[in-house]
C-alpha cells in the first residue's frame, strides 16, 4: 500500500478520536507559545505538547481498517 493510499484510506473510529485529540494538543500548545508574558517552563511544556500532538495525529492518520 502506497503512503498516499494509506493516508486517504478509512481510519478506524478509535484512531480518528486519537487524531483529533492530537490536533487539539497541537492547537493548545501553539496558542500557549504565542502568549508573550508567560514563564519559560510553560513554553517548554507547550513545545513538548506540540511534538506529542503532532506525532499522535500523524500516526493515527496512517492507520487503516484493512490493508491491501
């Protein structure tokens, strides 16, 4: 299965919810990084959330119901 076929194939319901949670984490971290007057530790945690959300969304999008 090619990558483009895998990314456009049907995603199982559990992984669709997981993908949406990852996108939400990424959006929240982006909003936190945009605030100018917050402590550095919050920005560091927001960076980790951005990475975790991006990986979670990417892996969840690549899962398919049936391969082949």
